[in-house]
C-alpha cells in the first residue's frame, strides 16, 4: 500500500507486481504506468449561496472548509491563503461594498458589520478566492441581501422524524 501523500503530482510511476505460486512454483509479473495529476483547490463558503442579514447586525462568513486536494489536512495547519472581496450587486452594480469589514482579509473567516441603511433592498456579493502555495486557486461566492432593521425574519426548521407506521 502506498499513501497518496507520498506521491509527487505531475509524475509518472511504474507499478510492478510479481506473483509466485507456492504449489506449482510458477511465477508471473506485470506492470502498469500510473500518472499522478495535480488536484484542485476547492473554495467553499459555509452555508447556502444566499443569506439575508438585517441592517445594524454583524455577520461572519466562513471559508475554513476550503481545501487543497494535494495537501493532507493536519489539524491546526492550513497551507491556503484567503482573499475576500465584496461588491454591491443591486439595486446598482458597484465595486463599493455596502458592508463594513471588521476583521482581516487574509483569514478563513471574515466579519462584516451591516450598516443601518435608509435604503433597503441592497444586495452584496461576497467572494472568497482561495490560493495554494503554488498559485492554484478557486473561488466561491455568496449573495447577501440586506433587510431593514425592522424586517421580520422567519426561519423554518423541522424535528419531525420519519415514521414507518403513521398509526403509532
């Protein structure tokens, strides 16, 4: 058994197998060429691709579940670099972010303060670009709708267990 983390990417390997019958003492061997291709960097923002936040609140986005297919994850170590971007996507497209950044840009999590706005129905596009040490990258985005401070937010959840016999 060879651990995948012991193989170099973008490299050809020859795997040879030899067999010997202990009954007939006949031997056979074979080989195969295996190419280890470079994996992808996968960017993920925790949650769905849409989030509604209330004006005047604080919101954190988390990309810590992003990963590099070529790097075995070790608890507490992360060989990825994060670049967070924010722009307004409606009612007008603008490179100016309607949220106020309140934490560092180069961490897996970022926190924004949502200002109290006199204008409602503003949406922002939050994007994280995740880079590896060897310049591979991937991005993920989330649309954020800013609701007024007085907007009613309804959350739905269910604890209903599936019953096999509805008469029980």
